[in-house]
């Protein structure tokens, strides 16, 4: 038996990572780009959880099927948790990764307290509109300079604990094994199983 899950993100990097991580037998992942008229969800909540739930509810109502939304970002302790929910647009509109990374390096300057974490909250919406959230985190530090050409977003600056490499220097499988998104997806699969067993 096959089952479809709509991945409610317009971010192709996230979709690519989720496709690489979520390889369950019989599971068919459908990207939002396959719906030409999907509504644009305004991410105006002040938490990852709030935005993930909003995306899952609005896009779940639109697709009518199992729908998974991801809201994620980087929290830097010395910046009181910034860029946080504003990670994508830290340096303003339109989204500009190079400008975001440059702004982060400038904000930290030569500070030595550079601890940070990636957080990913996933919200799973059932066809009946029941929503469950899960979270994955990855602790690390912000490098002094960018390194590596892989990944996306802040990956060239983020060194996960226990590694000497940034996420952007790792092969995708290594990042996905320890990342906030990989961890959130492992929990999402368990939450999905629990929801299915209620049906
Ligand atoms: P969202 O689409 O509002 O969830 O924005 C997430 C933003 O957080 C992205 O645009 C990136 O700037 C950042 N981000 C989230 N996950 C990652 C990751 O795995 N690597 C690098 N940056 C990430």
C-alpha cells in the first residue's frame, strides 16, 4: 500500500533534505510545487511552532491529505536567540543568504562566545485536520568565517558539536544524520504512526 505525504514547503533545499531522509517503503512525498495554486502562507507568528502549525493547518486544508510543514532557523545565544524566526530574512527582503551570513558574522565580530543551535519544528496535519508538532535541535557554534560549498542558508557558518567541519563541508548524509531536520523527521514518523493507529 502506498501513502502520500505533502511536504508543505516552497524551500527546495528543505524538500531535498526531507526527500533524502524520509525514505520509507510505500511513502510517496509530494512537493508543494506540484500544486500550481497553493496559497501563500504568511509566516507571522513569533515562534517556530506557531509558524509550523499555521503552515500545516492552512496547507493541509488546501491539500486535504496528510501534510507536513517545517519551520526552522538558527538561534545564537550571544544575540539573545537572533536570528530565530527571522532567520530567512535576517538581512531584509528579498531573502539573501550571502547577506544573512555576512550580517551574522558582523553581529558576532570577534566574540568568543559563539554557541548556537538550529531548531526545526515540524507540524503534521491529518486529512481530518488533527495537528501534531515535533521538534529537532542541533547544538553547535558559529565559525569565524564561512567554509564549505554544500547545504544552504547558514550551513557554511555552523559547526555542530562534536565536529570540526561546518554543515556545508559535510556530505549530505552526514548532515542529515545529526541535523535538526533529521531529528525532527525521526520524531515526526513516530507521531504519524501514533495518529494512524487512532484511525
Ligand atoms: P523558514 O522557511 O521560515 O523555516 O526559514 C528557515 C531559514 O532558516 C532558512 O531560510 C535558513 O536561513 C535557516 N535554516 C533552516 N534550516 C537550515 C539548515 O539546515 N541549514 C542552514 N540554514 C537553515
